[in-house]
C-alpha cells in the first residue's frame, strides 16, 4: 500500500529569534529550499508570537510555501487570561498548525493532559491543526514506563475527538531526555514508540485514523540523523528545535525528508 502521509518537518524556534532575526531566517530558508522540494514535504515554522505577523506578511507577499505555525495557545477564545493568546487570533494570522502539550509547557508551566485535550479541541474548532506532543522522562524510560506514559498522554489528549479529526492531526513523540541534549532515541526506538502510538490511535479511532495520523519524532534531530529516522515506516516527520534555527542545517533536514 502506498504511504498516504506527506512528511512534515516542523521548526520549533522556542523563545529564540526576535522578529528581525526571524525574518532573516525565513528569507534565507526560502532561498535555500527549492520549490520542488516543498512539493514533497510539508514544512511548518513555529516562531514566537511576536514574530507571527512579520512572517505571515512575508510568506504571503513572497508566495512562500512554508506553513505558519504557533508554539502554544489558550483554549478559550477570549477573556480575562492575562498574557495568553487566543486560537482565534492565531487563525486570523493564517496560522495553520499549533504545537500543544510540548514537554516544556507541561514541565515548566504546569500543563496537564486535560489542558492539552482542551487546546487540541480549540485548535480544531478554529480551523487549525494541532501538533500534540508526548514523551517520557529519562527516569520513566529507565523504569520501563515509556509506553505507559506516552500512550497515556495520547489517550488523554485525544479524548472526545472525532475520528476524522484524529486522522488529520499530528502527534509528536519527543522523549524529554533527548530534547536539547544532543542525545536522541535510536531510529529503532523511535519507530517502536511511534508504531505503538499509531496502534493506540487505530484501536480507539479506527484503522483509517491510525493510517492517516502523522507522527513526528523530536529530540536533537540533526541533518546527520534525520535520514535514518525518516526511513522508519511509522515516523512521518520531525519536530526540530535547535537545528531549525540554522537555515543551512534546517534546509538540509528538509531536503533529506523530501526524499522519503
Ligand atoms: P531540540 O531539537 O533542540 O532537541 O528540540 C526538540 C524540541 O523540543 C522540538 O519541539
């Protein structure tokens, strides 16, 4: 059966690059990534909120094929939530994909599975696609609890969704011990966890949703490691932090992913 899933490479810029720096990075990336590559791989860029309008304008005016993304949003549409950003505001900026449940949000800002589930629903409600992150700590991995932790987060985060929604979304498996550490799961480990996620999705939402949901791996992905990851049947892309800040390296990652 041909693989129905277009690879998705996402650059999570985290709290890096002001709007001038972000614009320069975008322009350099546009110059480095040929259009025919972007017909084979989807690429989303997730800058800080303050850069979104600048990137939106540049993507539109220069007809770039990058998808604009955000790193987070609140689940309510408006109200007394000082410092938060509504999914409505993101949709107005042509944001297409929103990361939610990143381990940094869960660990540093206390986001629970229930909050992540509410965000996934809010992102869909406003016409965008969630990239829902899941992953285990080093202690959980060493205790043999990787699958229990990851699949628990998957089931909780997808609670109450329609199967068509699950089919259209993205799940990012990011082992916490691999984020920003230079360590990464072996391609075989990544494949094994991603296959379990797909099986769990199929068990709850049907074979079609299992076959369609895109599953990314994240955690110290570099140009030198992405080929082996992308060769795995259940790895459909990568959520890239540090290496996405360097346009040369990120362009190489995109080009390699386009070959899979
Ligand atoms: P690094 O690629 O810097 O390890 O970050 C991964 C990540 O957290 C992407 O969301």
